[in-house]
C-alpha cells in the first residue's frame, strides 16, 4: 500500500551522536518489506521535498515502523526534535525492498556502511525465516566506536565490525573485515556509501556471486512520476525504454551487475 | 453550480489539470487520487524517439520550491501511444499530451502520430524547457521563432494546440501575442524559471546540469503576474500554473485570467493536491454564490 499520512511518533531517542532512532505508529507497517523506505516530510514549509529514510525495523504486531537516521541537514535536524505523541508526515511504503527468497538456504553477507546499516536489521530478521542464523553474516562498517544497532543485529546473525579508526573490530572498511575474518558467502545484500557499493560490485563480480545493493539519489516525488532519481542501467529499462531506472520505484535495491555506478 | 470550463471547443469537467512532467502519465498518482475527478491529465513531454535525459542529481530543494533538470527523459512516442494512452483512456478525464522536440521536424512527427488518436483532446507544445541544450527553449524565447514553430505545428495538428510559454523572457506579452497570431488555440504558463544552487560544502552545483528549472510555491507571484499580463494581451484561453498548492492559489490564477490551472511540484509534497483543489474551488464557489466557474476567469477587480 502507498499512502501519505500523518502518523504518530511512538518514541524517539539519540542512539549515538547525531544518530536518531524513531519509532512511528502507522498501519503502513502491515506490509512493509526490508529495504523499503519512507518519505518523511518537514513541518517547515520552506523545505518541501520529502526525505527518504529506510525502514530499519517493523515491530512484532506490525503496528509500528522504526527509522534510524543521521542529522544531515535541515530536515533531519527537524525530525530529531520530535517527541513521542507528536505527528509526523510520512509517505510509504516505497520501493521494491530486498528479495529474501534469493537467499533461501544460502550463506549471505549483509553489508552496511554508516547510515546504510539500519535497513540491514529488518533484513536480517526476515532472512532468519529462509536460512539458518549461522548463515547470516552481518558485516557492518562505522567511523568509530559508535557502533549503533550492533546489539540488535547480534540477535539475528553473526556480526563482524569494521571501523575507520580501528577502535572496534577490523581497522578499515567492510571489505577489510571480510578479508581479515576469511569470510565467504553465496549472495550479498548491501546498503551504504557509493565507494563501498562499488567495491562490493567488484568483489561480487570476481567471486561470481549475486550482490543486491540499495542505492541513493535525490528524490522529488518518491513514487516514480518525476524521473528525478534515476540510475544508469545495463539493459534498457522496461518502463523508461532508455538505460535509466527509477531508484524510488524500480529500486532502491538493484542487482549490482545491472547498474552502472 | 457549474465547474466546467471550455478551451478551444474542448469541455473539461473542472478546471484542474496536472502540470506536465510532474504526474507521469497518471499511473503513479492513480494510486493516490481518482483520475476520474480531474479536469485533465497533462502527460510528461514526449518526443519522436526515446530521450535518456540528464545525469543526476536532477532535482534539488530550494527555499519554498525545487530545481529540476530531468532533461525530458521519455520513452518516445511509439511506446507512449501503445502504453500510456490506453491506460489513460480507461478514465473519464481529458488527455492532453505534452510534446517536446529538438527540431521543428521532431515536433511535427509526434504531432502527426497523435493526430490518429481521437482520445487525445489537445496537444501542449513545450517550447520552453530550460533543461535541454538544443531546440526546445530556443523556440520559446524569441517571438519570431515561436511564431514560426507554432504556425508549422498548427498545419499538421489535428487537435487544438496549447503553446506552453517560458517565463525566461523579458516580455511575456510579446510571446503570447506571437503564439496567438500564429494560430495557437490556447496558452499555458508558466514553465519553470531557470535557477541555480551551489552546495558550498562540496563546492559543487546541486544539479549536475548546473542550472535547473525552478518550480513550487516560491514562484507563484511571478506566475500570477505573467498569467495576468498574457490574459490582457491575447483573446485565446490560458491554462495557468506555477506553485499552486491549494484552491486559494488556483483561484488567484483564475481571477488573474486563467480558464484552467495545473498542479505541478506540489503533487510531490502532497499527492492529493489535485483533488483537494477541485473540492476547494467548489467550496469557494458555494461560499461566494458563483454559478459558473467561467464567471471567475479574469474577474479580479471588476
Ligand atoms: C532510499 C534512501 C534511503 C535512505 N535511508 C536513510 C536512512 O535510513 N538513514 C539516514 O540517515 N539517511 C537515509 N538516507 C539519506 C537521507 O535521505 C538524507 O540524509 C536526507 O534526505 C537529508 O535531509 P536533510 O534535510 O537533513 O538534509 P539537506 O541537505 O538539508 O537536504 C536537502 C535536500 O537534499 C536531499 N538529500 C540530501 N542528502 C540526501 C541523500 N543522501 N539522499 C537523498 N536525498 C538527499 C534531501 O532529501 C532534501 O531534499 C536515505 C536516502 C535514500 C535515497
Ligand atoms: C520534475 C519536473 C518535470 C517537468 N517536466 C516538464 C515537461 O516534461 N514538459 C513541460 O512542458 N513542463 C515540465 N515541467 C514544468 C511544469 O509542468 C510546470 O510548468 C512548472 O513546474 C511550474 O508549475 P509548479 O510550480 O506547479 O511545478 C516540469 C516540472 C517539474 C518540477
Ligand atoms: S523521485 Fe520521482 S521518480 Fe523517483
């Protein structure tokens, strides 16, 4: 279901410096898929465009959605001031999400970098229904020892950490963590900054395994109408008939070998 | 109470339309609004062949609005006629197809193909997109070039044509008059206003194309002024747009001289804007005992 609605903030807390964790009560939780996202709107009428934020988690009875976001500018700074009980304008649920079936019975890497870590949580949960917990290898990268969501992730798989400053786990990035721990997998699912996604695309091509990556682009409509958020594709896209797919509707998750990043 | 409006012999159930490029061909927003309730769906610009559009970022937020440089990405007229027209035909709304091109021949080719499709009520000719380097805008910024392309398209068009004017000109009335003199059946304005945004932290342009077209509530006063000026310069009907967010905004355009209005960027902010505007205009007519919507057109200060 796609709907714009005024939902209610169930709770909000600061998870790490500049990183916020908000639970939103909404019936959109009912059919939310891992890797899908919400567009969140500001109350400030000078900042009109939606802020796309990934769904981090869905609660047990599917009545609330969790988002974890970094203060990056005006919009996210406003969201961080919201208290429990206050309204929040959201449009959702958007995008295709990760297809967990491709990992049925397989060994998986779930790779998240920085603010790309949050969507890995609901994904890890969902994967537990299709493959054994020891097959779920969650490789996450952070700047420093602010390893937000680590405890949540540990419930659903084996967690490996990389930090840029070396304060926790492997010093370096997620690729270094794979190497240091001599890990291997049959399929990759990832979200994070572009250099990380490019490295994963290269790794997956060498290892000849599929990688599903979640992409970001500036958005206006979030629903596929404006053609603002495209990514170059190898094949002509079925909708556009040119080598461009819409990240908001055809993605945000793409098989790495199909996109030119 | 009668909300109908007639433009070049085509009667619309109400004056609320979608602005080209902000509503696709209605499929995406059809999940949010009942397309049957709209006066018309104006589709995304379509060319004779598929266009890939510009590199990303293609959109950026600015105070009270946005910039875009999509670059008229479109699947080409053949796919459009096979897929988008049959989709829209299912609804009880008028179809207006926005046409773009790089040369007069490009436009004529599209216009001729659409001539075979009676479900298309009108053609809107985009000679004002600021985001493509060749063609397009050049036709929309010089009165003689606008005259020539309008006259040429008019020779080949089976449906009435709406010339969509650029606000990026010194005197909008000169352009409006040139289009009218060349045989345009109606005008629509405004297209986006060329703008620029710089990300000071990265020292980069916010839009890959460097410049983008500005739209949204911040441009509304400019648009209302231009609609008013154009309405006083020509006899042909005008479809007004630029920053319409609600019924009050729409009524401003109508009072300034518009026979119909289009909703653009605000669809992105509130996907229900179009139907809320229809309802709001109805409420306004009730409140002020307006029998016919057409009585409001140009009714400022009379
Ligand atoms: C599919 C998707 C999922 C995302 N998930 C998350 C998440 O779970 N947690 C999180 O912290 N961030 C996430 N982001 C990034 C998030 O959208 C931006 O950080 C946010 O839009 C910044 O808004 P702002 O008003 O604070 O910043 P400003 O810089 O003031 O924003 C100005 C404009 O630029 C846009 N913008 C700025 N940065 C980005 C960006 N990286 N991607 C897209 N648009 C941007 C804004 O939406 C706004 O329209 C996601 C982005 C996408 C595309
Ligand atoms: C993302 C986007 C795409 C657009 N594409 C087109 C187009 O293909 N053809 C066209 O004539 N105008 C196009 N426009 C201009 C709009 O139709 C409209 O004239 C303009 O945005 C002003 O209205 P608004 O402020 O309500 O958006 C586009 C505008 C936006 C924001
Ligand atoms: S944001 Fe409009 S098509 Fe994706």
